[in-house]
C-alpha cells in the first residue's frame, strides 16, 4: 500500500472515530463549490464506504438525527438513500445486524422529530428506498404498523409522511402491500374524506392512485370505487379555496390514473368528466389549471385500447370540449412581426392557449375518429366562418387542418364542402386568415390526398398561384 493511500485511510479512520463535527465537515465538503475540495471529500467518503460501511452509515444516521444544520441533515438523508438503494453500490447486505437495526430505529425516530418539510420528504424517500429492498422478505416488521399508527395519529406531519411512503412503496413493491388492502382502503377513505389539510389529502391521493395501479385484478380495484368522489372533491375543494398549486398536483395525479387505469373511472365517468370540463371552462382559473383539466379528458379519450369507446358514449361532453378548444384558438394576437416574414417565426402572436387548442384538436380527432368529431365540427364551424371577427375565421381554418388526420375518411365524403370552405377564405381581407387557408390546403393535401389533388387541382392551383402575387403580405406569399 503506498503512502498516500495509507494517509487517506488514516484520515478516514480519524473522521469516523472522532467527534461528530469532523464528520460534518466531510459532508459539507461534499457540497462545496470548489471542485478540489469536493473531489477530495468524495475520495474519503468512498474509502469510508469501502472499508467501514457500518461506521459510515451510523455517522450519517446520527447526523440526520442530531445536526442543527439543515444542509447537513438534508445531505445525510440523500447520501443514506443512495447507500440503501439496490444498485451496484448497495450497502445493506454488508452491514452488521446491529447496524441494520440501529438504522431502522433512527430513521423512524427522525420521521417523528424532523420539523422541516423538505428534509422530511427526503427522509420519506430514504425510508421508502430501504423498505422496498427489505420489506418483501419481512426485513422490517415494525415499518407497516408504524405507518398505520402515523396515518391515524393527530399529527398532520406524520399522516403526510406515511402517505408519501405508501405512495412510493406502491410503486416499488405494491404486491407486498396487497395483503393490507382492507386496512389501506379504510385509511384512504378516512383521510380523503375528512382531513382538512390539503398536504395530507394530496399525499393520500398520490398513495391511492399508485396503489390502484399496482392491483392486478379489477375486483380488487373496484373496492376503491367509493373513494372516487372524495378524490375529485380534493381537487374541487382546493380550487374553491383558491389553492391552485394543490389543485394542479391533484390534476397531474388524476391524469396519471386516467392514462393507466381508465376503466376505474367508467362507472362515475359523467360526474368526473363533467367536473373537469367545468374547470376547463372557468376563465377565472389559471391557464395551467385549465390546461391540465383538458389534458385529463383528452387522456381518457386516448385510452381507447384499455377502455374502447368509453368517451364516445358522452356526445354532450365532446361538443363541450370542442367548444372549449375552439375558444382557445381565438387567443391569438395580430403581431406585426408576423406579417413582414423577415424572421422564420411562424408562431408570432400565438399564445400557450392557442398551442394547447391546436394540439388537443389533433389528438381528439385521432383518438375519437371522424364519425364522432365531424358532426360536432359541422355544427360549430359555420358560425365561426360567418362571424365578423378575423380570429374566428382563422380558428375555423386551423381547426379544420388539425382534425383532418383523424377525420380523413369522413372528410373525404364531404370533400366538395371542405375545399369550398377553405378556398373561399383565400380572398378574406385579413392576411392571417388567408395564411390559415393556405396552411389548411397544405395539411388537407397530405391527409386527404391524392383525392383532393386529383379532383380539385383546377381550383386549388390557380388560387395558390394568385396568392404568390400578394407582394403586400410576404408571409402569405
């Protein structure tokens, strides 16, 4: 062994054996902005991992439990999680039974005493990571009783922590939780239905949705049907309290459920989709919230392999959703930079609402098909084309181009009507409308070709040639 290695090992031994402040200096050096300091600390940390994993793990656990410094506690939780993750550097099997036992006790003690939310979340990650490795072999018999105790305790913090861990365990090792399905159903129902704390309810919602996804048969999943009203109420009450950040978290979780287990929503589909469309229509809400509610409905429409035809049975909702998306296409500004066409930016003046409307019309048409979408479009688009505002003409043409791919078979049956509608707009006084008409012809040529080209070239080509002479409007030209 060379001298430098010997020196480093004696340094490690001194740090692990010495007072806690020595070890804390090592951990803070791992967060240093100086590359040299950090590299040196990493070297010593890895040596400690190699030569004395018991002392290293316990030092980290004590730092997590006792350090007054937030950074040191947070870093300890992260480092412990990495050491206890089942990968190439998985340390657990190399630890003595005594160290293993101490670590489990300290982690549960830390969960009870930690007061800083961000550190508690890191701690929950560490506990979940360790538990997912040892719980299936009954390596942590105290954990689940402790979690059920937390969920029913008076402490909001402990309730939230337990649900955060349940959510992760459902993802990692859901099959180990299935024997507790009855108890879990009870605590989920209780917390979603009666907790007044939104953090607890969101954590419970996360746990429920992850747990439902880990159940293998529909009869097990159906036991949780009675939770759905409380799950949706968590969302609507957050909105009624003006807590949109929480509502957005809830929406993201429900979107995950809609994509993974759409059949779970089937029995209460009318209520659930109705609530989502109400959110999408509420102009007082943030764009982000409304977009997520739309994403939920579109995700359900797209889940056709898992739940075929489910959304087609709700024609009134499809018409409402189409109206909402058409309204979003009106959110466009007439940006002067767009007309000059000096830069390549074809999107000037377009908003996030406009982009969302475009994308969702495309997805809706592809997922539900022409027989469902064309009747709705035929009902709504004429009023847009007859309106005095250029934005409405523009929206109708953009919508036509967006739904063409999904509705091509049905649109081919009405090709004369579609082509006439678009060509009439070539002579609109507003350049953006003319551009949208040309864009629509381009899109329709792809989606309705070669029929469109064979039957209508004698009408389309002269109209395009005339547009090339529009020197006033380079973008159109």
